[in-house]
C-alpha cells in the first residue's frame, strides 16, 4: 500500500506474522537485527490466559511472533509460565531474554520490553 506524504510516495512498512519459532529464529539469524522487543499479553483463549509477543524490524518489514500458554509453559518456545500468589499467570523477563540470547547464540542483541517503550 502506498500513502502520499508531502507530494512524495512512501511505501508503508509491512508486517510479517511468523507462526513457527524455528522460522522466526531463522529470520533473526539471517537478518541480524540489533534489537528485538517483547511484551506479555492477556490471552483469554489460552490456558493459562497469557501470551508472549516478539517483534523486530528489518529491511522495511516488522516481523512478529506470538506464543501462547498451554499448561505450565508457552506452547512453541516452552518458556515457563509462573503463577503469582493470586493465581494469575506471568512470564519472567529474564527467562525470556535468556531464552532468546541462548537460542540465537548472541550477546550483542538488545532485548527491550514494549512496556519500557510505553506500550
């Protein structure tokens, strides 16, 4: 889709939704972004109702991966889901960061929470 900006045409960035962790990992390895963002979301259709969203931008596209809870961990990445004292599910920031860095075998990737970005 094209949008007009002050008399010039500018291509709108595209969003690429990736459903498999292995494919998202392959893209991260091939495109080598300098940063990746994540957020924890409520997911009413998951049990427990929590999900992880990962996103990075490269070459005019935003790549997005979603993983949903299934039992004691996330279905695709197997990152553990924890319960607080009230029984509400949550994910630990450090476990997500460590998972990404270990899977990619990288130490130079900046991993930031969408929460820090104001989302």
